[in-house]
C-alpha cells in the first residue's frame, strides 16, 4: 500500500487536521498541508469514507 492509498484509508480530513495542528504548534510554514490536500479538504473529499480522495471509490 502506497502513501496516497493509506492516506485515503485513514482520511484526508485527519491528514489535514494533523498538518494544521503541527503548523499551529511550530509556526513553521513547512508544516502546512499541501495545496492539493487543502483542495481535497475544501471539496469534502476525505477518501474512502466519502467515495473520493486521491482515488475514486
């Protein structure tokens, strides 16, 4: 299982939330979620649980 498939399984919403919490804790812009993750999050595409994430289910 690759990283994108695993991310879809865990949930993109979790990945987004974890990245934002890391950014809040460190203040380091490198900890911000990637623009593509932000786009999926904004569109409600959280992975398997919503039927679409990095892949479509």
